[in-house]
């Protein structure tokens, strides 16, 4: 399940590159796991599809509404299908005990707020925005130093 969460949840992806302590990582994964499982079932996303996407770095092989579903349940996307950076960072802060790690992850979160200015065709569903947000987080993964 660790690999699924690392793919889907941006912060967990970034945490793999941070000296964040194991307790922080476990807390995040424990909190997100039920949402990932529920959304995977709802949108017909298999464990294998997620592993393939993770291995290839290409997220377009996964149903876009899966990302939206997870982000809405974690409140990273609001009811309008927009990335809510303030809520996302407030939730993240509950799980990150190291201030330096939080600052690095916070910068990535703020940089990805640009997805809200990109045009999407599905409005409040947020599926397209979920894909954009996931891609943004993955694009910034390397900017969080090891």
C-alpha cells in the first residue's frame, strides 16, 4: 500500500525525498490509505495500474477522477474542484513534525497553486485538475532535497 500512497498523495511522494521521520510518513499513509482504497474501488483503478504509473512516471494511465476523489477526500481539492492550498497546508502541518521539512513541502504546495489558473473542462468534478495537481507534485518531487 505504501507504493500506492506515494504515487497518489503528493506529500507522501515528496516525503520520500525528505529527512522526514518515519512516524510522520506512517501517520500520513495511515490517514490516506482508506481514501486511496475507496477511490480506487469507486473508479476501477487497480493496484497494478498504480504501480505501472509509479514506475513509468506517467499518470495518464490512471482514471483521472481517481485523483480528484482522493484529493477531495483529503480536502486538497474543494467542492468547486479547485486546489485549496491553505487547507492542504494546514492538514499537512498536522503530520510533519520537522519545521524545515514542512517549509520545503509548503513551497511545493504553494508552487502547485498555479493549477487553479489552468483551464479545465470538467469544472467542479475536478478530475482534470486532480491530474494537473498530481503532475505538478511529481514535477516538483526533485526540488525537495534528500
